[in-house]
C-alpha cells in the first residue's frame, strides 16, 4: 500500500487528528516542527510577530504529541539548513534540551540536516528513526552511505528535484536506500537560489527572491508531481511526503485526498505549496491537472526553448483562455 508522510500544522490538534483518521492506513508518519525546542525550517517563531499565536501553536504541538502517541509515528523536524552553534554549544543543547524532550514525549523519529546532531541522536537513542531532510541536498551514494553508517539513517529524503531526475532516483533506490520524496512543492526545478533560500529560511529571513524568476511558465518547470504519476514512481519511492506545515487543515485534506486517490484536480496550484503555485493563484490562472502532459514527469528542462516549447505553448493558451494580460 502506498504510504505518505503528512505534516501537522500546529492548528486545532483534535480536529486535525479527527480529520485525518480516514486516511490513517495510508500514513507512514506525521511530522511536526517543535519551535519551543529549537529551529526547524519554517519555524513559527520566525514568521509570527504575535506571541499569543506562538503560544497557541506550541500548545497545539504539545497536545498533538500527547494525543497521537501510539496512534501514529511522530517525526520531529530538525531540518533547518543551519544551526548557529559550535560543537560544545550543540552538545550542551542536545543534552539539556533535545534529549530530555525526546524522552518526555516518546518521540518516534527525527528529520535531520546536521550530521553531528544526527550522529549524537543515534548514539543516545539507537532505536530512534532518523530521516535526512531534503535540505541536506544529498546527490551522491557515498554521502548517503556515510549518513547510514554513522547516523543510522533509515529513510532518505533527496533534494526536491529528485522525482524529475529519474536516473538518480533509480540509482539511490537500487543502492538499497529507503526513499522519501516530496510531491507537492512547486519550487523551481534546478533553482539557482535553493541553498541560499534554505539558509535564509533557517535564519528567519525573507531574502530569497521570486521563485518563478518573473516567468509564470516556470510553474510547469517545478518539482511537483501529479497524483496520477505516483503509479510510475512506486518502484523507486517508499514514502511520499506532503508539504504544508504552514497551511490550514482544509488544504492538507484536499492534498491527501488527491494523492491518496490519485485524482485529477480542477486547479493544480490549489494542492501545491510554494511561491510558484501562489503566483498562479494570484494571477487568477486555473490549471486542471488533466491538461498537463505526462512528459513533464521525466523532464529535466534540458531542451527548454531550444527544441521543446511545450510549457511555453501551454502557458500561452492558459493566458489567452483566462484573459490574463
């Protein structure tokens, strides 16, 4: 059975658990940020100026971790691309903050970007499930082997582009690694600012520019995959990760329903995260998933505007049809 990694959004924990129950057999794990213990890529403490909103979010996370114990595998995100600590500071934080938290809430696993952090976690909690983050930018087998050997990593989340790089995906899976891959992030394939964006987010800074680089056509050059394409990816992907920790419950349910049931959707940007999708919604462009050509699944954008004009032609038709200037 196809399995998914789904986010907890820190909102209305009881409603969240009740709403996702009908999808429980498809859920491998639920991942959540825990902003009161430290930074975790999309940290609510960085993005909210309202202390009462932060308090509510953090209470919801605590209650979610308590109420979901034994019902779902709960994975904590420690996935920021940068932690501003030297070795002794990191050791102190692990021993005084993170390790006690894992014990108190009986955490099932962690998503890590920091190699030393992951290694320390594995040494102290050998049964803790360790995942790498897509923010590790792991593109080669040797790097993955080191994470597995020294940190006990059992699940690897390659970079966001991986599902459109089928040969690399096959290479990783054939090497014996369990693969988790993002399916609904609209980040630009091959974005030249991806690492800068990751580090800016880790520092709570909105300095990464416009993801579509001023061209709406770049929506089709994103890292997302369509629900109907999962059949073609099952051979290499063990867990499909849904993005949306900063999104409301109705969005998460809409995404889950689409991908679990491999549905065509009336407006593809409505199940995607990221600026590329937001730009399409703001432009008033409605994109039924049925009009997207299957060739995009394995497109690596090598022939864009050279021998291939498929995305450019489709965008022109959409603009004409929607009367957008």
